C-alpha cells in the first residue's frame, strides 16, 4: 500500500518542483472589461489611501497606478519573459490615471460605496491571481512559480503602495485572510489546470475561492497566524527537583534510619533554640549594665 502511494506521489511532486514540459499555446482569454473593472477598483483604493495620508493629486495618481498595475509590473519584471502588461495594454494606464483624478476631486460618492468597493477589491485580487499564474504557465514555469506570480500580481500593488508610504505592508501584518486568500485562489487555479480543466472554468473557480476565503475570514474573524510557538504547546518532561530527590532518598531508607534522622533534626532544633535563649540573656545583661553605668555617670 505504501509503495503504491509513493509511486503515485513521486511524479506529482516532480511535476510540482520542475519546469513544465511544455508551454501553453496562449494565455487565458479574459474580457478587457473585467480587467478594466479590476484596474478601476484598485485605482480607487490607491486614491482613497492618498487622501487619507493628505497627499496631493500627483501622489494620488502614483498610488493608484501602483495599486492597479504594480502587481503586474512586479510579475513581468520577475519573469523577464514576454511583454509588460503596463506597456502592452494602451488603456490600462489612462484608466488608472482618470480614476485617480476623479476619486481625488470627487471622493464623497465613492466613500459611500465602501462595501461595494471591498467586494470588487477581493474580486480583482482573485482575477489578478489567476491571470498572473496563467502568464507564468504560458512560458513553461512550474506550478509553484505560477502560484507565486499569481500572488505577486494579486497583492503586489498594495504591497508597493505601503512601501512607498513608508510603512510595513498590510499583507505582512496580522489581519483577516487577504494574501492567503490570493494564494488559495492561485493554488486552485493551478490544480484545475493540471487536471486539464478549462482555463476559463479555472479562472472562475480561482475568483470564487479567493472571495469565499476572504468572506469566511471576515464572517468568523479568522486571523492570519502570527508569533506563535508550537513548541510551547507540546508537553514537556519535568525534571526532578532537589526536594523530590530528597523525598526519594528518604522513601528508600529503613524505618530505623528515618527515626534516627528525626531525632537528629529535633536535637538540632533544640540546640538552636538554646543558643537563641543564651544570646537573648546576654543581650539583656548587657543592657542592664549599660543602664547602671549610665546612672553612675549621672550621679
């Protein structure tokens, strides 16, 4: 039984850590209007963050571009293959700039739609995770690299935004599942593709898993793990103390030895008490003599 499991798991593990045998002919076809929604939502998040930090219009546009296109740029620079999405898609950069300008000038309406923006934001993360993983798969990278590229594409923009603001990225802090949701979506996408499922169905499943993981973490307040030490949860063997060793020694002695030890202990106690009484008597005599000498001096 164990040999059969090893025989099945060995080729799967080799496929996971080794480059793909062949590249996919073309990337999955994502309608541009879906990509545009993702760009606009991410740009809105960047512009609102700029207003919270009292940045000017240039800062708002920069953060919007980072949030919406920074993850894809980070992926393309890391892969160093194919075209750069920011340069290939002529409408991506203008869409981010126009969205940032509108949100910066008229923020009141957008701020009222916070729940809708939150839903569309995690939708964009799931979509970016699928497209990022798919682009790495197109150029023959192994599934683990594909998941990592999906992670970079999905949350890399927010990470760059926080770095430019000079603070620890939110994805590295304890919070409800966000980065882990992107990783889960990317893993589901790659698993379905490896099982020869349609790429479009895999994208839908990736977005659904990402949004579902995020919703569950918010619904049940599931937080990302932080500074936990599993070793503290394991039972430890207590070392015998001196008292316990003494008790063990005493327990192993005969009744006569214990009786002799008891008598010796009582004798030591009585001797200490006698010494204390003598010291107290001597102190009392000294006090009386000092008082008597003092009276003679006074006379």
